[in-house]
C-alpha cells in the first residue's frame, strides 16, 4: 500500500500479493485502524446480501457471525473485500444479471489468487444445474459470463505487475520460488507451523473440503447417469471451490520445518468465505434429519481425516482431534429445531474460539 510493488531480491519482494485491496487502502488515505473499519463495512454489506439471498433466521445469522474466523473480516487482509465481491457475484447469478456478475468476478480476480478457483466452480454450476443432454449449450454462456471477467482481471493484474517492476508473472515466480507453492505429492500426516494451536481448526477445514468432495462426486454421477439437476447454483459453486481449495492445499503447499505437507491458512480459505456459509446452511437448515447411524458415519469419516492430519501416538491425540468431531456433532444437532441448547452451546463455543484465534493472531496470547 505504501511503496507499491518491489522486486529486487527475496528480502525485498512483495509481489506475492494481489493489487486491488492495497490500491483501495491507498486511495482512502486511512491507517490500519481505518482500513479495519472499512473492511468491517465491506463484510457487513456482503453479509447482508448473502443473508437476503437465503432468507436466514436471526438465530442462523448470529451463528454465522460467531464463526471463529470472522475476525479475519476486521483486520487489514483481503478477506472482507473478497467476501463482498463474491456476494455481489452471487446476487448477479441468482438474479441472472450479467453486469453484477462481471463486476464481482472481474474485481475478485484482482483481489485474491483464489479467484482462479472459480473457473472450475462456475463451469460445474452451469453443467450440473442444467440438462445433461444440452451441456454444450452452456459453454458459450460460461465463457462470456464467467470465464471472460475472471481472465480479464487476472490478465490486468499480470500486466500491472509487469508495468511496475518490468518482470512478467512475478506473482507466480514469487509463490513458486520463494514460498514453496509448487506441485508435489502430499506427505502425511498434514501439519502446521503452529502445531497444536491451530491444527484443530485446520483439520476441521480439511474435513469440510473432504465432505464437499464426496458430495460433488455424488452430484456429478447423478447428473451424468440420471440427469439429476442441482437447484441451488451457489451450493455447486461452494462445493467445487472447497474441493479446489483442498487440492491446492494437498498438492501445492511446502513441507518446510515439519517435513510433511503444511495446511497453511486453509482455515482462512475455507471458513472466512461465503462458500463455507452456503455449505453450512445446507446442513443445518432442517432439511436433513440426522439419525444415530449418521453420527456414526460422520465419526468414521472424521477419523479418516484426523489420521491424515496427525498420527494417534497417544490417547491425548485421539481426544484432541475428536473434540472437533464433538463440535461437528453439535452442528448436526442444530437441525432439530425442538432443541435450544445445541444453538446456545455452538454460539458460546464459537465466541470463545473466535477470541482465542484472534488473540493468537495478535500475538498476545499463546495457548497449547
């Protein structure tokens, strides 16, 4: 924001960031506290758009606002701006308004690299939400409405970096050469620089992505062989976005320090997005009636993921990861509208978790 892009050597290289957020920060002439307030407003507008699209109850709004990673919307990061732009895009998709879609996608591709994840997500949406016999008819609409603004924004970003530092594809060189984001076969168990402090939330994010993978596979087979079309376009986008996030984490993250694949910031890329909210809404709105066998299935799937995130060398490891299983069980109980205590328990725990992870971010409190 202050100095623009620099590309001198690894110690003075800040090209591993996208451009729109620092540009907005510079134009507003505000400090750190000021941009935090601006980010909060970005999130508030995006949150309002999203909750209007899904007609949420007040209880579910409170639940969403206590998700631990909501603090990301109130710090000088790109999450709040990206959240707003994605909600603008969602509004355009639901209302079938090309202009809102173009604005949202073009600007989001100038905000974060994860905007690229939308290319397969939007293609899947156009296919799975329409007749499988007419799949080829959706391709022109996909290219014009979705791929074009994303690629245009990405192209402008690449050109802008070249214009300022006279080096093509500086962002991608920085990510690959100096930050270790190159293709590699994942090394298990997955790990974290922070260790036990954040593996619980990172592994829960991995679990959500794993469930999204299972669901999208089921929907693809249903569409291919039975022509079952998904009515909720935004749900398809969210599922594929989470799957691509998992793919990027497993195959494009380094193994520095821990010698196993790092789950760097996956909780940000999953929970601090509108895609997770849409994903969560599908499972707690009351459409599903969870029976005891469903809890058993989830326990089994959870522990497959937990074993990929850390070996059970001691009973404390098993208890540590399965506390996350307990939290997932509480979310499943939210579908029973006759029970009040699960909502109170989830909101209360989320508030505490949000406080803890925010304090960890600030560096003032270190908890094992």
